[in-house]
């Protein structure tokens, strides 16, 4: 009877201890978040859904939440900021991606990772078979890396964590996987643009209109933009009878620009290329068309700003100097329809792709 009483007492103590542990585990709820989104990528709905999938409680009022998650998106970049209820910034990270849904998931991973590191969230404990564990190991090594590699800079912890980071194990949750910095890799982004606007030809002060079409390459490692632009103007007629000359000019220009960030994205540029003009005398019978070419060089400035998801408005101002002025030769020593020496234009258009060079 004594032995039975001892075992019964131990059983009741074990049950009481288990109830205490279960109550403490249930009482440790995820932090409540107030979510603020400024911009269109990701949207409020996408970020709320991504954080909800991680188990975070979301409150509509900032004063009722324990933490505030803020997302600010620019031309093609998004900044995530995590602050506590007092407004002190705990974490800040910049992302670069055109996939808004993936951006929201990556932000949720970063928020979850922070709370795991400071010990607010615990690693899930599960009983798994060996084959299930091997399958999840592969998923956990690929999915977090793909999401977190969109970050253009490493996380900037403003406030030191309360506890040392947990070691990465096979059962480490997605948010606890250390990201690979994107600064260790160079990413090339392509963009295209088109524009139309007025053009003035000097020294004869001829006003014309021009259309441009081009493409460029931006690098996330080196702040230099390279682009190739093809432009063509409407045909013009110069001179008077009997020396009228019809002229149609086009040009190809390779440009190099240095971006500057702000409310607008500025890109001063310099370029070199070739100008080609097709000339025809209008008052001579059986006059043949002639093709001339001249080297050109110039400089200018283009500005862009967001007008929609993935689309940018664009203004391009520039001047070009022709190496030699084209003309229609009517005899070995005579020439008519002398072309311009300098052309200046203002192009209004749209662009797509590339990246914003936000600081």
C-alpha cells in the first residue's frame, strides 16, 4: 500500500507539472503587429496575408499592438522597418524585386527571423519520420534563400537582440535561416524606353520633332547605367527654289549615365555615336538621293518617376554635336542644303524595367 501511495503521488506531481508547462506554452502568443504599407509593391493585402501565414496577430490600431511593421516601396525597391510600441526601430532591410507577392513573403520571413533570434518565438517541435525530415531539409534550404536573396543589403539591427541567435539546425524555421547577402553578387537588370518631343537644329534654328527608342542595362553592384538609343526626326526641306533639299536624319547613340537618387531618379549621361542623313534635291530632274554619315557626341540628363506597377514616366533632355555638317553636292565644288552642326531635343515618354537607385 505504501508503494502504491508513493507512485500515486509521483503521478499527480507529474500531471501538475505537465499542466503548468502546457499553460505556459499556450500563454506565449506571437507578438501583435500593426501593419502600415506605403506604396504598391507589396500591397497591404499581400503583406497582411504573408504575416498571417506566419501566425502573427494583426491589430488595426497602432497603440494596441506590441510592434509596428512598415513597408515603403519606391520605383523598384521596398524598405521593411520593424519598430516596438514605443517607436524605436528594431530592424530595417531594403529589398529589390518586381515580384510583389515574393516581396511580401520575404518581409514576413525577416520579421519571423527577428522574433526567433530574440527568443520571442520558439522552434516548433514535431515528431517526424526520417523521410519527412529529409524532404523538409531540402525545402528549408531553398525557399528561404530564394526569398531573402532579394534583399539588397544585409539586415541592420538597430537594437541588439536579447539572446544569442539560435544555431541553424535541420528543424530551424524559415525565418531563422541566415540570408546570403545580395551584395556578394552582381545582378544585371534590363530596361526599355520610348519617347517623342521637339528638336531644334542649329545654327539655322530649324524646329522639328523626333522619336526615340532605346534599351539599357543597370547593374546593382556598379552605379553606372549603359543604354543604346536610336532616334529619327521628321523629314525637313531646306533652301528655296531651285536649291531645295529634302533631308531625313537618324542617329544611333551609346550612352553612359550615373544615377542620382531623390524624389525623382536623375541620370546625367554622355554619349557617342553616328548620325545618318538621307538627302535629295527636289528641283533637279532625275536627282538621286544621297546618304551621308557623321560622328556625333553629346551629353544630357534624363529623369524618371513611378507612374504604375513596373512603369516609369521619363523626360530626356540632351544636345548633340555633329562632327561635320552634311550637304547635297550638285557639282564638284558646290553644295546646297547644309545640315545642322548642333541639335538639342526634349523627349517625353515611358520606361519599364531596370531599377531605382534609392539610397
